[in-house]
């Protein structure tokens, strides 16, 4: 099976992160609660932030600012969707995330 290198993701990744991330909706990997990032409970630390699930307090997102870059850990999110137009990017382009993203009324 042939594959492409990660450079092929440049365009879609740039589009994916070019929005107000607090409006992104995600599912907690622990309890399956679906909410926007703005609804998370955020705890600040000198070096970054920890966002916890509003329902079960599991860690959803960790952002650590460090020399040379910022670390983004999304392992507490089962999936994240952005709601930009009709585009519904998921964790894996071209596939529906496990349990599917929420439907949006149009
Ligand atoms: Zn949860």
C-alpha cells in the first residue's frame, strides 16, 4: 500500500486550526459528553492550561507553552469538529469519527 508524507496535510490542517477553537465541539473520551470547548472547566498553570470535562472532570485538553513551541494534547477528546460551513473535519479526514459528530440544524 502506498502512502503520502505528512506534508499533504498542510492545507487541511491550516484550515482546521484557522477558527475560534472555543466554538469547536468535541466528545469526552471518558463519559461521552458532547460540548463546545468554551463549556470546559479550565485550570491555568504557569506553563499552560488544563481543560476538564464539564460532566465528569476528565482531562480533555492540555496546552503547555514551552521554549520552542506549544504542546497540544487532545487525548481526552474522542473527536473534535469545527462547524465551518458545511465542512465537518474529524480526527481522520475522509472518515466519520467513532460515535459520529453531532448533527447540526441548518
Ligand atoms: Zn466527561
